[in-house]
C-alpha cells in the first residue's frame, strides 16, 4: 500500500520571489506555467502585495479562473550554491493554450518531479557510470568520454565507415529536449559521424510517422487551437485527447461542443454564415472518454465509428466516396489547388469510381464492419455545405490510432485526402493534423532517409539490424526501447545477450585497468564475440540502461534554458532554467559537443586535422542560446511573403532569439516564422494559399486495395491458432501517466492510481473467463507475454482487449509483432492477437488501494 | 444541515496520526499539520446508503460531502467502515463535485474520484485526490469531522 503524503498548507512565495516563464514538460498541448523560486527561510503573506502571485490569499480562490496552487505544485530543491530553494510551479494565467489556468494531472506534478535527494527523484543520474566487472561504478566525465571516443574511433578505423555505430535518440521538444538538444544530437551523428543506422525514440527507424501526409504537401501540424473552437465538426480519428491532450480537449474542443464559442464564431467566420455547437465524430475501436464526455453534452451530436482493426483507410476512402457522390466538393478549388493529373489516380484507386456505389459501400461495410448509414452520416457531418454557399468547417485530428495502424502510409494519405477533397484545410475551423504526443523541437542537418518508399526510402529497421547480430556500438539517448519498441521481448533478450557477451569477454584473462586497455579490449571483444557495446544517455537508470556498459547523466526540464513548440498551435516559447541539474549531469547538446571534441583530440593526435575539424562543431557553443541560434541558422531564408509560408519547414524559427522569446513570454510565436521588415512574424494556420510541394499543388495518391492482414498477424487467424489466441489486442495510453513513467514511477500520486500495467476487457469476456476488475491476468502470444491488472469496461467490444502500452512494470509491446509498413518502416503497435488467462491468487493490497471504477462512464 | 461545534481537538503539528482502518492497515496519509476544529456533521442513524449530505468544514466557506457508501472504504468509519467525507471542491479548478452512481464527479471537466479509495482521481485532469475529512463516531452516533488530509482547493492553508 502506498503511503501518500498529503499536505494541508503550502508555502507562499514572497513578493520578491524570482519568477520564470516556462511550459509544461509533458504532453503535446504545452500549457504555460509560472515558476516561483525563493530561498528557504522566508515566506510571503496573504495580502496581494505580500506575495509574488499578487493575489489576495485571505479568501478562497474563484473556481475556473482563480489561482491554481495545489499540493503537488510545490517542492524544495538544492542548488549548486548549497542553498535550498522553494520551487512553486503553477499554471500561467496569461497563456493562450491553458485558458483560465487549466492544467492536467501531468502538469500538476511538474514541481514534485524535480530532482531532490530528499524525495524519490533522488534516483536521477548524477555522474557517469561504467560497468566494472558486473557492477556500475562512478567515473569522471573525462574518463567516460575517452573510453567512448576511443571505442567509436576504433570501430570507424577498422570499418572505414559508421555502419556499425547504431543510435536511438529522442527527436522531440519538452521533457528536457527542445531545439537545442536536437541540434546537438544531429550535428554529432549526421555531420561529424555519418550514422545511417539511427532510429527515433519510439520506433525502429528514422522516419516521419506521416509521410503519407507530408508527401502530399501537408505537414501534420497545420491547424491552430482556435480552429477547434471554430469548427462545425471535429473528427477525432485514433486520438483520445481527453486523456492524452487533456487541456486541448477541455479548453478548445469541449467549449465548442457545448456551444460556448459562438462569440468567437461570430467574429471569425463569414458574414451570414450559419453556425452552432460543434458535432463530434470519433473513429476508434473503443468508446473513449473523449466520446463519452461529449455524449454527456449532447449525444445526438456525436457519432462513433468502430472500424475493424487496420481497416481505417478503407473507411476514410469510403467517406470520401460519399463526399464525391453527393458533390460536397468544390471543383474550382480542386482545379486551382491540387494536381488534377494525380487526382485521376485517386479517383480510380481510392474512390474506386469504376465500382458502382452500392457495390462499393457493401464491400466497405464487409471489410470495416461500419454500417453504410454511419459512413454517409459521417460524410454529411464532415463535408455537407451549410445552406447554399458556405462550405462546412471540419477539423480532423488523428494520432497513434492511425499512425501506428497497419499500413501507416496509406492510412495517413487516405485521411488527409478525405480532408482536401472536402476543402477542409487552410481555412478557419478546419485542418487535418496530428494531435501529437509530446512537444516538438526538430532541427537537424539532413537525415539519412529522405522519405517513404516513393521518395528514396524505406529507412532501415535498426531494431532488426541489431537483433540480427549486426552493429557494434549502440548508443541510446533519452528513450527506453526496453519498453517502447515493438516485438519488445525479442529485442530485450537479444540486446541483453549481446551486451553480456561483451561484458563476459572483458573479464577473460583479467579485467582491463588502464583507459587504453578498456578501449582495446572492448574493440577486441566486439570482434571476438559479436557482442554490443551499449551507451545510454538519460536522466534515470532506465530498464535499457541496466544492460549498458556506459551511462551518461543528462539534465532535465527546468535545469537549462530550452525551446520547443506545441503541436496544436506550433507555439514556440522559452522554457526558462529555474534550477541546477543533479551532480555532473549535462545538457544533451553539451554531451554531444564534448564527445565531438574528444574525437577531434584523438584525430589531431594522428595528424588528421580535416576529420578533427568536423568533430569540433560545438567548440563555440557556450550557452543554450548559442546552440539555439546555430540550429536556427540552418533553416532556409524566411524573409518571404505570407503567401509562400508553405515552402518553409514547419518548425522554422530563423531570426528568433531568446531576447525576443523573453519579450513575448507566454504568447510565444507560431512557427514557421517569417521575417517581415526585420521582425519575426508567426503563422497562424498553414496552406491557405499553397501546399508544401514544388508546384504548390496538393499531390494525390491512389491507396492500395484491402489485402487482409500481414503474415505476422494473419497467422493467428487460421484454424488452431485462432482458437489458441482468441482475442484481438489494441494498445494505447492513459490519462494518469506520462510515456514510460520515467518520472511518474517515483510519484505516489501516480503509482497509487495505476500500480500496474492494465488491460480493459468487456464484461461478457470477463464473465466467460471468470475474471473481475482488479484480477491479474497473463496475456500472451508467440511473440511475448506479460502480467496485467484488469479493468472490466464496455469501452471495448467483446473479443477485443485494450492494453496499456507502457508502464514501468511492463509493456504490451512484448506481444506486438515485428511487422512494419514496407513503405515507411512504421510498426503496427495497435493490433495483434493474444490469449488471456487469470493468474492464480490475487494481490488484496492492490485491490484495496487501486480503483476499478469505469473510466469512460460519466453519466 | 445544521452545524454545531461542540469542541475542538488539538492535533499537534508534526505528529503522525497512526490511525488504523478496519483492516488494521496504515492509512494513505501522514498527519495534518494544522489544528482543526471538531465539528458534528451528522449522526449515523440518519445516514442512508448513497444519500450524500453536505456540510461546511473546517469553516463556513468550505463545503464537505458526507456519504455512506454501503461498502467498506479507506478511512471509513461506522460499524461497516463505509462512512466517508471529502472536501467537495474539485482539486483541479475548484468546481463543486457531486456524488452520483457511486462516485464523485466534477461537472466542469469530468474528473472522477473513487470515494472508497480515499477519493483518488481515477479519471480526469485533477492532480490529487479530494482531501479526505477524518471522521470519528461518538458513542451517541454523532459523526464528527476531526481534520483534513489534503489541501482544500483555492487555499494555501486549510485553516
């Protein structure tokens, strides 16, 4: 049982407390926060002029707008000066994102997730660790860098290339990353090294998750949060924002569904244009809370489509076919804005105009399981013009339900094409884009893969490369593939086997002593054993790090200045430093710089000044802003008119400085940034004039026919296998926890609520298997197995379970197949078949403390 | 419901209340740090299952919600350990929660709290459970509010 510390009083920041602007470190929404710090030993008073909030604390705050300062929003940290400081992190009152000081259960814990030796976050890494014999021991940076650079250089010297240097790194904003650290990682691996076996944090390759959209000319971040308040219809396709982007839902979607944004509609829409409260379409195998909350407002304005797993692109094409049949499109728009030659291919392959409508729809219903009437209703809600002259305004937001679906490329392409056919992009209240998971901060030199199979791809599956026994150095930065990668059990076992082979070799004929012995014996062992030298750079000793040879401590959010954009408005803001990192932990950009300089030192010693120079990319980086500006200068010329915004990378911030960001504070600036009259100017909404293609026209694509499931999953659908593995399993996230729980696992507020990974099971299935809420089950298939707690709920249909994807005590990815879309190398994390059994006995303690009430039931 | 303040009890700052539930387990919380009044909030003979009663505690500007769940609850009092009370202000943005279908629900942003599990947030945007009001049953069946575990939304200190 958890012993959670509740508080009934909080320290008050004195009027002279230091105030910083920041943005939440967690989800895509990027709520604004204010940080107050002051030395321990003083406190402010209750009167407004006696505290830094400037708020009268003698009276209770006003609900829905008053100061929000709750138990988890305060902590005490120690800085490098040895002094203790109070840290108060509260929702900002001046943010255009989290209006009225709204915030989520993630953001509420920003303060208690800060590092302190007096709290559970004492687990933060402070010093480099080297696996010595069979234990990690602390070493100084110079020793760590010398060993790492020596091994990396030794591999290059022998191979003549960097093919055996494999990397897996974050490529996002927030969470301690941001533009600064992405630029550092990119310079090291793409400009200094020429690494081609690199994978992004949550998947086996280096790829966009939405090439199906980008290669049409549509970057996935094209709408603004205001569009959710202006839309006639919101479509959530494989996205559950109430749980994963909560404040975007509660402050921007829900008010529109409730009819509370009519004033904004009046001001922003066309004269005489009819409007009303928004309609909501949810396309998801589950009755998500995003749906069931809206049903509480007005069920008649909600529509739920539940396609069979993997069939979403067939459904999107069918909605588009209805739009075509009912002439809900504008031919002039299509001719002016889209490539009409490629449109013919779209009509033939996606809309299948050669197949009679009734026959086409019957086939779609057979494949997807969605009734024709619902498909037609969806088309009406998405595209039927309002009155005679006003096109409907529909905002379509998708996320991992589509991205991590079978046939990633075709899924995304079908969805964006449905929206362009109905002119639902580039206008107020429209757009077709990602919900997002984390924030973004991508700025890097050109990556090794230009695009999908249609554009020089697909990228290499680095997981497979490693599990096949290839590669010598595996360098993991800010991610935990032991939980996050597909076919996880195989991956974990194989990496462990290969890293252990090297560790065992190091002990043969005596352990190494001198630094050069370490390097030479590692290099020798790699050749002799087929083993792997693993380096993990992170803020905690993650599951993956436990098997590493060398662990490098990184700094986290709040411990340095950094910049990121959110996904729902591309809003760039400065996240100000308010505390010091633990011990000798460093920013990722600085670690990359130091590795580069150490490599350069080794090359100079050999008289190879030209190679050394490439590794000295960071020699003039002294501050976070130096790196930010260096990265910004890599974007193309952005002194261009607004009509040309589509030519800019979505995250272009060239011309923006920290001083500018300090000045605009929580208001930020929306990327892509252009320069007008010497001043940075943001972009509210994209593709109003042109699309992001060479000729500016939307590039259509004809999707594949339905071809059934790939062999990795189809094997479970035949004969005895179908009986043995009778359940479909889909996977996803939950409101309470963030990603792999790297912080949350140390917070009792989180661990009490969600002590274990869980599955959701329909009451009929639960009854048939003799399972009730709170029971533990084993879930397994040929790929892997895992132990899960059960929630009984009608969120899922009979025959389908939902499993939490990541929990620090286990991952449903163990059962996920190794299938990836051959066009993009994106996995299908969200569909496979499993068997389930109740585990003997129970854990009464867990049943007594965790809640098993139904999470999507609000009536 | 009419309030009466019969007496106050002194809860010493910093002393852990090693209070026990029916199962003899340590409770979820450490001690309240402040001194609270003891206030009569009802009588067990007047409570019916799932019929919530509201009251003010620890002062007239804070509302509490008292409910007999009909099933054992963490921190519950009474013969069946099923009587619990919580601050009625949602810990997210302060809206009053309602007791409905066996759970506490905030109508503003739909946070939901499990009254049998110390009002932990099992869904929604709230970062912490509702503050639980410690109860004690007097020999005559009166239910007394003794202290609060957790911070009432909108305050920097409960009293």
